[in-house]
C-alpha cells in the first residue's frame, strides 16, 4: 500500500487544479496505455497525449516530444473489498507501474513515417477473485491480469511505418493482439477484467488472441480507404504459455519454440461523426482464425464421450472467433472524441467444440463531462454475460453425475456468468484520478451453486 501513500503525497505537493478543457484520451490503464486503437481518424499515435501530475516534468516531456522522444510514466492501483459471497471482508490490492517509450525516427534521423513503441511494466498485488475459487473471466482488479506479480515485464516492442500519406500503416514486432483488434478507448472505463482491455472471452477463447501484457511476434497492416473507414489484418504467433513460468514471465523471451500455430485476425471498422456536434461512433466487425490444435471438450480420439472412456481427447485443428462491437456518442459534453454520453454494445462468439465459452455479450453507457462543474469526470455502467461451451458443460455433467472431479476448475457444471459494474472516475487534478467502483458478480466461475458476490473497489491512476 506504500505506493498509494506516495501518490497521495504527490497530489498534495504537485497537483494543480484541473482546467475545463479537453486534453486528449488520457491512458487510464492497460491496454489503453498506448492508445493504439483508432479513436477518431488517426493511426497509432507517436505518443499518447497524457496529463502530468508534476507540471515541471510535463514541460520536460513536451521538449522531448518536439525532439522525437515520447515518454510516459504512470501508476495504477486497483483495490477491492468483498461485501458478501461467502467471504465478506476479503480484500485485495494490485498495482501496475508502467513506462512507455516512443521514438519518432523522422525527427531523430529523418526516416519519414517510422515510429517505434515499447512498454515495460511492474505488476504486484493480490487477485481477490482467486479467494472465491473463480478462475473464469471475472477479475475484480483488471490490473492484476496477465501473469500477476512481475518485477519487470516487457509488454511490447514494435515499429510502425506510415505510407501513402498515412493512409496505410504497417506494424511489426512483438505485440499483443488486443491493442489493435477488438479494442476500444471505452473498455477500460471499467475495472472488472471481463471488459477492461477487451471482452475476455476472446482472450480465453483462443490462445492466439494475445492480450496485454502478453505479446508474441507478429505484424499488422491497417488501411484507410476513405475518411473514417478502416480495414486491418494481422499475423501473430500462438503461444499458449504466455505469462507463465514455462515460457517467460518477464516478456523478454523472443524464442518461438513454444509457438503452436498462427493467429490471423481481420477487422473492418467505421468511425462516423454525426451532426454539427460531431457525435463520434466506433463500429467494428472482426473475425479471426487460430491454426493451433486444441483438445475437444466432449469427444475422445475415437469419437466417444471423454467422460465415459477417459481416453485422450480428440484434437481439433483451428478455432474461429467473431466479434461485433460498437459505441455511439449521443450527447456531446466537450470537444474531444471521449467527451460525451456514449452507449456501447457488443457480441463475441467462440468455437465451442474446443473452447471454454460460446458467447459473450455486453451493454453499457459511459458519460464524460455530464457535470459542468466537473468536466473531466466520467461515469460508467456496464452489464456483460458469458455462456459456457455446451460441449464442455455436457462433459461436466457426465463427470458430476459419476462423482468425478470436473475440468475447468469447476465444482459444479458451469452455465454462465453475469457481471454488473457501476463506476465513477473523479478527475482530482491534472495527472491524477480516483475512481470508486461497485461490482456484482452473478454465478462466479459460471456456477449456479456459488453465491452472488458484491464488491466495492477503488482505482487510482497517476501520470508523472
């Protein structure tokens, strides 16, 4: 908890009152940290436009930016306290300290359109969801995800090359899939892992959908055929051991010896702007194929039920994932792309034969600047539901009826999990926000025999 006291001290000593103006989509937590997802009509930016809790340091950063050097240092903590669920009073604290370095090689050496991006993080703390036996999508503290405690972890290092007057961008290096695909600047308004970053059934549905802070070697091409319309495709290595001790929890391992296939995502997106108030929307349709082999949830190598024969599982070649996501600003409260009242909704479908989940769908609202006296505060509420694979559930019922232990860390056949979250981000001053949060988890670990969990949380974000 020492880090929280450090942030509080900085707030007292350095925090300047906020001015009522838009300062860009401030990075609140990973993976919005790099803002690689298009938020208006731009490609991956040279460096994210963030606030600084120490103004003198901010002036130094601005001078470095003019020379082609982008540097962001930030701290995020997420604390949660359970109110019920069979374990009231249980609590958890987790944090991330992140450092991002961007280099504009046109300013440095004259290489037009080439920029490199790198992020390293320190993560530590306790995952409160584990205390409830929940190993599913639910995580009260998103910042804990991706391997938990790591002293120094390389999230990504890659380069982007803009061509044809910035209408085409090529990225290549070691990168997560979710900084570009199924990404939204609104997702990390929330603290629960089921939503922040991306809908987590994509990450858990296929090993190829690498998510921050895990990354694999890959490439991505994005093209803007016209204003506000883009298409992108990628090619990434599939590493089922990301963020584990078997591979490398530091992120500095570039070896491909544990790769099991390739992941090929394709996404088309529309970013319209309606009326005189420029009501911005983000709409995207994506499909991806993971070429790795996966164990079938129901059949053995002879095509008989696994739970009856106890033989090795049938191996299925490849998985397919589909996502349809959108958000639309209905009321504008300021000049930036995030300053207004948004509605958001989405649907994810996974291959059920060899994945743990079939569907995830969500709905939410996000409102930034609705209170004129506090133009940078943000309110959000979201509801999501994820359903288990029918094939997996059928195997679990056979095992359960026979009195055997169940796969997927379950103690009862799984069905679905629902998450309700309400949150309010208080913009205390430049570079500092404090966010009270409420979460209600229904059917933890997708089990109907587990009691509902109500929890309150607190998220703190500071940018040096």
